[in-house]
C-alpha cells in the first residue's frame, strides 16, 4: 500500500482515481482594512494574521483579537489537502 499526500493552494484540485479524502483548511492572513480611507489616504494596521477574539459561534469569533477588525478584512487563504491511497 502506498500513501501520498498532496497539498494544493488556492482551491486547485487534482483527481484521485482511488479512495481519497479531501480536507479544506481556511485561514485568514494579513489585515487589509484601509484605516485612512476616510481621509483619502492608505494605511494598514499591520496585523499579520487573523486571530479570533472569541470562540466559534459567537460574534467575537468574527473579530480579530489583534486589530479589532472584522474577519472579512483579512486575506482569505484556502488550502486543500488531498490524501489518497493506492492499493
Ligand atoms: Zn485590522
């Protein structure tokens, strides 16, 4: 039995002929909210990664603990992991 693990970035998919399981991980990167938009400028808060300020299921889960911005302002990264087995 041979095992292989393929990690795909940004949702690209490769078919597996045999039994395979797919795990999709979504993580949120840098904050991209423009804090100077109201004065016509451009300034980011420098937050590098979204960190939920509360547990899943609460409103705090959508707010970044580091910069206080909504999760939507953070860059979304989708990572698809395909684990297939050849028998
Ligand atoms: Zn922010």
